[in-house]
C-alpha cells in the first residue's frame, strides 16, 4: 500500500491516545502489525472468516482485516496486547490453545464475553465464539475454559458484592 | 498422572509468540510466486507486462537454480520451478521480489505464463489414455501388495461374500497460520527460518537445490501455527523459493502465502477409492478380506508411496483374519501433489473398512458392535502383515468402554422411537473400531536412525536438543516432562533447544505420531547417557545431578557434558520391505469411537449430536494435551466426513477460500467425550504410544455408519454433504 | 460529495463485503471511497409509530441487541443472528446488505418479508422504493451511484407468523445455500427466498396459493409452484436441484403446522 499519500488519524489504542500517519488504503490489521509493531493480532485469511485478527472496537469484537484504518479514526481499539494475564489461567488449564495461531483472536472474543456475561441470557457460548475458527482444539478446550473463566468471574463478583 | 501446563501457553494466549510473519528483518523484501494457469502443458512463453517497472524487481526462474532443479524427497521428479512443462494448475514458474508486498502482487498480475495445453488427467479413477501418460508406463507411482493365507479359497467357501466400494475426497489442512519462510545469507551461510514440521527435510532440500553443503545452509523452525502434515513436505518447496530470491537479490526475503494461495497451491489429503470383498462364516467371523486401494497422488510422487504403504497396512482394520489380500496403487493426476495429512492413508483405508464392517453386519443381520466384538484381534493373533499382536491390551474392553460410555444400546432404541415419531428428523448411532501404528512404517525408523542430545548447561540446567518441532501438539511440554521425570528435576530446570539444524542433531521428522513415543524414548536414553558421562548412576537425580554438572563445568570449562542416544529397534521387531510381511509398527494405539447423528430430512444436513472417543494409547503423559489431540482430531475428521469438499475445476481448487471451503465452527460440533485406557508400552517414553493421528481414523466411518443407521441408505462416499445425501435418499 | 465524484465513488459501510481479500482487491479499485462512518446520524435506528426506521449504518448487532426488535420483529433478529458470526454482525450493516445486492443476502430476506421500504438520498432529493421492487436482476438494483441508502423503514404491522430459516454451508459463519423468510399479516402471506434467484425475491405464486388456501398436499405441490418463482443454479456452494428441493421441503414443513390446507390431511380428502 505504497502509492497513496498518508493521512493523520487519532485513535485510542489499548487505553492510550495515539496519533499516526497511515495510508488510507490500509487495513486496521496492517496498521497494528506493520506500523505499530503489535504483532499479536494475526492474519489467518484476510476474508473475515477465521477471526484470528479479532480486536475490540468501541468495545465489540470486529475482524481487523475488514476494517479500513480510516474507520478506526476516533475509535477505541483494544488488542491482545492489552489483555490481563490473570484472566487467562482458565483457558490455559483447559487446553484452549494448541498451535496458537487462532489464539489471540479467540482470547479477544473470549475477553469480550467475560466482560459481558449478560450476553449468555440470549446467546450460547458456541454461538458467541463461532467467528473464531480453530483447527487444533476441536473447541472443547476453548469453550470449557471460557465457561470456567466466566464462572470464576461471576464468583469473584458476587464475593465482592457479598 | 499430573498434567503440566503447556510451556508456551501463556506466550500464545497473550499474543507474545512470534511466528514467521511476525519477525521483522532489516532490509527484508517480499517474495511472491507466478504460477501455471493450466493443469498440463508446455510452456511456450513468459510475458512480462508493462504495468510495473521491472527494474525495481528481482526475478527468478529455473535458470537461477544453482543446484538441481528438483525438490528432494522420495523421488526427484518435482521441479523447484517449472522449466519447460507444467503438470498442475498453480505450479510455480517464476518468483519475484520487491520491497513492497503490494508491488509484488501487482507484478504477479503482470506476468503471463503462456502454456500450450496437453491432455491432462483430471480424474484419477479413470484409466489414462496414451496421451495422458506422464509417469512410467501407466501413470502409477507405486504398486504395493500384502498377502496372507489363501483369499480365493476362503472366499469360495465363505457363508457370505459382501462387496462394497468406498470413496474419500481431498482434504485441505487449513492450519491457521499459512505457509511462510524467511531466507537470507548470514556470513556466507544461507539461513532459512519458517513454519515447518521437519527442519532436516528442508535442510536436505536446500542443499540439493542450491548445491551447498551442510556447513553453508542452516534451517531454523519458527513457532508453527499448525501443521497436520501440511508442513511436512511442502515447506521444502517454499524454503527453496525464498532462498533463490535471497541469493539473487542479496537480501533477506520473506514469503508468506495468503490463504487463497495456500489453499490453491499446497498439498492436501489424498483422495481414495477402496474396494472390499469379504467372506464371513455363519458366525460372523471374517474368513477373507480382499481389498484394493487406489489413491490419487497428484502431479508428482512426493510422499504418495509411503502414504499408500500406511494406507494398505491399516486397510484390514484391527481384526483377525487368516486370509487377506490387499493391493494398493498410487496414481498420477494433474492436480496439486497430494501430501502428508494426519493419518497418512490410514483414515482413508479405515473409512472403507469400518464402513464395510457395517455393511457386513447389515447384510448378515448382526449388530455392528457384535460383529466387531467377534473379530477384534486377541493377543497372539496376527494382522494382515503377519505381525503377532501381544501387547496385553484388551481391545474388546476398548470397544465395551465406548459402548458403555455412549449408552450405545439404549441410544439405538431411543433412535428408533424418535424416528418413528418425528416428521423430518432422524437419529442414528454408529461406531468404528480402529487402530493406528506409531512411528515410521516398517524399517523406516531404522533408516532414519534418529539422534538426540541432552546437555548439562553451565548453570546446572539441562538442555534437550532435537529437531522435533512444536506445532501445537505439545512437543515442548512433553519433552520437558519426560526429561524432568527421568532426571528427577523440576521442569523449570529443563531447556528445550530451538530446532536449529546448526545446533540440534537430526532426530527425524515431526510426523507419524512418533514424537512422544520414539523421540521421547531417545530423550530418556540420552538422559541416562548424560548421567554416565557425568559418572553418575541411574539413582542419581535432582540436586546430585545438578552438582555433578556444576562440578563438570568447573573441571572442564571448554567441553560441555552431553548425553547422546541413537534409535535402536525394540528387540524382536522384524520387517521385510520386499514381501510386506512382519512387524509393520513397533506399537499400535487402539480405539473405538461412537457417533450419534441427527439428519434433517428437509435439508439433508447431518449434525453430530454426540461423540464418544475411547482409546488405548499406552501411558498418557499429559491428560490435557492428550485430550486436546483427540478432540481436535475428531473435529477435523467430522469436517472431512461431512463438509470439507475440495471443488475441482479443470484441475484447480475452485473453492480455495475459507468462505467456500467449509471447516467446522464451534457451532458445528458437539463436545467430544474422551476416555483413555492406559497400558504402558515398555519401549515408549514413560510408556507412551503415538496419539496424534489416531483420532483422524475413526470418526468419519462412525458418523457415516450413524447416518446409515438413521436412514437405511448405504452411503459410501465422503464428504457426505447434504447435496450428496439428498441424491442418495431421493434417487437411491 | 457523491455527485462531485462523478458517480464513481464507492461508499464504505461496515466494509464486510468491500474489504474481503482487500489487498488483492485494492489493485482493482478505482475511483474514490467515501466513508459513511463519520456521519453519526446514519447509525441510530428509531421506533416511530408506524415503522422501525433503520439508519444507513445500522448494524445487525444493533438490532440483535434491541429487545424490542426481538419482541416485535423477531424475523429481523433471527436473520441477523445467522449473518456470519459476531465479528461480522457488529460491523455489517442492513444497508450494505441491500446495496451489495447478493442473492444470498439474509438481511434482505427478512426486511423484504416485512414489506420494508428503502429511502435513497442524493443531491436531487429523496426517493423511496419498496424493497421487493428494488432489484432488477443479478447485482442490478434501482440504486444510482450518486445515491445513499439513508434509511430503511420497516412497517410495524403485526404478524401472526414471522420467521427466517437459513440453510447454510454450516451452522454459523455460513453463506446461505437457501434462505427463506415467512410472514403472515393483514397484508397476506409473504414468502421471500434467497440464493435461489438472481436476487432475493418474493415467491408470489406461493404467496397467492397460500392466500387462496389452495391445498398443498405434499412437497411436490410446492416444488411445482416454486418453479415459477425461483430459478436456482449450480454453483460452488450447492446445486440447483438441492436448492429447489430443499426450499420446497423447508417451506412445506414450516407451513404444514400453520396451515391446515398444507399437508397430507387435505390431500387425502
Ligand atoms: C465472513 C463473512 C460472513 C458473512 N456472512 C453473511 C451472511 O451470513 N449473510 C449475509 O447476508 N451476508 C454475509 N456476509 C456479507 C456482509 O457481511 C453483508 O452483506 C453486510 O450486510 C454488508 O454490509 P456492510 O455494511 O459491511 O457493507 P460494505 O462492505 O460496507 O458495502 C457493501 C456494498 O454496499 C454499498 N453500501 C454500503 N452502505 C451503503 C449505503 N448506506 N448506501 C448505499 N450503498 C451502500 C457499498 O458501497 C458496497 O458496494 C458475510 C461477510 C463476511 C466477510
Ligand atoms: S484474518 Fe481477519 S478474519 Fe481471518
Ligand atoms: S490452536 Fe491452532 S488453530 Fe486454534
């Protein structure tokens, strides 16, 4: 994406304000990986199918390979680099990662579900995670780990309230 | 058994793991490939369009290859870059490099490869015409044969003779990380880093095509985002391509396939056609198995002979039968070469066998589980190659556990009443009993003669040096557990060396379910050897060992203490490559899987609603990892059975996109129930046998058997897509 | 802006169609891109007395999250939940689904079955077109390149039946091999099918038969009626025969419990 002129945009990335020059033809995924050096977000397909490139944009999961960088202007973007390790032990113990190529995307979707347990009133975990293809785990490790993490989160919350 | 946490787990979960595409290399250019537009023909001309300024690019074709224009594998028939002829669509012809990846994309569009077409083989099942012959006298890459007893006589006197024909389609690996390599010269040594299963395969291919010796080439595996066999043979091709561009441009070159290029141009599972003719006696005992297996090898030989070998050895299933004849052929077609894929021929042949067992059961009116119960090999009986099985595993117990866990008998009854009541849903239950040989076939391990080193480091820790790679299956964790257990150390004291051919010995490829069992065992022996080097006894572990290492370094500051081990065949394992008789594998893992399905007669879609996997795999070294292998394998096999369909159009994969090549999502599969029965194998690390490929073998036949149970139609080809099932149901 | 671009501009909605394989596709891209996402007013949807009004940037997820939509217009929520997976639903827009003009558009089927009306805005003013009169053929529609879909009005007529059934290539993240939306209201029956014709379309012959309570004793009766409504083809995802047969079967089994004149009882008498 060489030919066009650069434009300046601002966005909130992992809690901090960033201002950067981008090519208007690039994808959010390219900006993150190539301009900002945030290599945690992966490209598995570039067609919106696999979810390896999932990031949160204004708090909801999106495929960064389908987001023109100009549309990230003024938005809140959270990537795998912002995820708190403490959240991940249930996923680790359940075998949610094998080769790891899908994992950053899986973790972003999972983190979003963990933040919004109310989603489970209308949606099942498998439906919420269906946008993240995994070829290694058969999904049990992911779904089981996420269920355990949500339970632990709810338990912590009710302790906090109680 | 404890389950250690996956060593690199947190690094993967936090996105810290660095795969090849994540590496930034100073001054690196991008490389890309221009490919054949047709399935077969003679290259007349290569035109370079005016849309880009070619002076900005480095361009490589076959004339730039310093060594042999051959991808080194079993045979040398595949060119690195096509010179005068092409044999499949997307065959690489020209390479380009540029600073910008987008400019490379532009350049590729500007290259027109003009080919005069020649008659291509587009269906391997049809006998080729003389104009289509491209290999030997008949396009057959390999013939193999297994003979035991007298099949014709046994068939003539059998109470029932049952025939069937079974077919399986190509399957794409869809490792989530596409193929990728970085090559560059560092101080006169060509260094290639990338996503791969087998660094030494890549090293050998580079030496051969570049005409360099081992001291001038080095291969380093980067963390690999899935392989499943797709990164066994293919990475050699890409590594040579990247190297050629690097040598010509004098810069590091990065080549990363995008998904469509990866799906369109890399290997896939071999399609297969298997014919069965079996004789059974009045008690339902197998008296003869007459089997013919043909696999589609694609355009070049690659690994087809060994895939065929494993395929036919597993073709008769885990049953005792005194008269067996298996004939196998791998044939050419003008599509991408088919290559290694988890299971390596055994899923294809066991799909046919387990489907056929159900057909036998239906024909003679016996419950499918009972038919298997009667025929499963007992200790002391022999396989088709005459291998005496005497490992002490109770294979009937494996079957019974699966029946019990799944509630097989009750489920079958429930299905009948459910089906009678529901307007359009039909449920059925099916099973498959199967086995998988661990390690290389026959004398393969002896030929490989793998080596492992275990070193005592200056700080007292232990370093394990093997060429075996972590591709998601847990190599790093398992190796650490094995060494820690052997040496009485905490796993934090174990370092696993990066698979770098400059530093690690050739411990063989990471394939064939051999890593834990075979290489793990070498690690144990190398640990023992290290103790010997240090003057310790087997009883010396933990702190004593650490002390001895520190003492060694104090006394010999210039030489590190290293323990070595080289493969030795377990006693009494004998194999004859000429007659295909003897001990095909040092050990087998055994399994029975049960599937419950629901077919919607409005849409003819099949949903797997329950799945139970029981297997005996020797000792389980890590429950979490082992369960993950089974669950992941089962789901990959569900995809193969029901939805993964390579659509071919004039030899090209027409659906080379993830949106059109359909693999299961979380919503397409049930939770997979897993149970291990453990019978420690004395010659495997900690008692382990192979596990990685086993779960690919059973689910497809179990699922199709369940569909047959639900609908009563004889489905015999996979993928059993809704379209195909509709044909069967409405037209028979 | 659109007219300045001389009718060569491409509008960016949620870009879940436009940005697929973007690096390759960019090489073919000509003209200008106009990002609609800056126009905040286009995002919100609102409930008016007569209609639910979707904005030109309202996403599938916006509607999935709206409990009122779930109560009053479940067919929209059902269809939206079958679109891709969450990551697509949060970005993909109803307007983009319409303007992309794919015969497989699930959102379009749900909107059409509820008699939605599209509002197109350009310098020349505002034009409204019923969605069921919007498509002219494969990827052809009554949308000029200088027009923007600024809103979609979905009438709040209550339906005694409304549902969307998708037969996809898999359970999620799937493109429709067949989709069918069914509704019944005072306006009569509506049957809308996708992936079986050059564009999403109403099956008017079937609708008339249902309105007239023509007995449909078996699936074949529906196959025959559908013959004049749809014209499925073989493609990479399925076959014409499958599409024809399965559309009829799905419809038959959906309608049979709802209409006493559909099913074997009637045929037998
Ligand atoms: C992985 C994946 C899965 C998908 N699954 C489904 C599915 O299950 N069902 C389905 O129906 N679709 C599916 N889609 C397609 C896509 O998500 C939908 O068509 C979506 O509604 C498109 O909306 P958008 O806002 O992203 O459109 P864009 O990509 O932004 O635009 C699409 C077209 O509409 C034009 N356009 C956009 N907004 C306007 C406007 N306001 N006025 C005029 N023109 C406009 C654009 O110029 C462009 O031509 C899928 C896509 C992907 C990548
Ligand atoms: S890379 Fe974005 S969805 Fe696959
Ligand atoms: S862990 Fe390998 S794809 Fe999910």
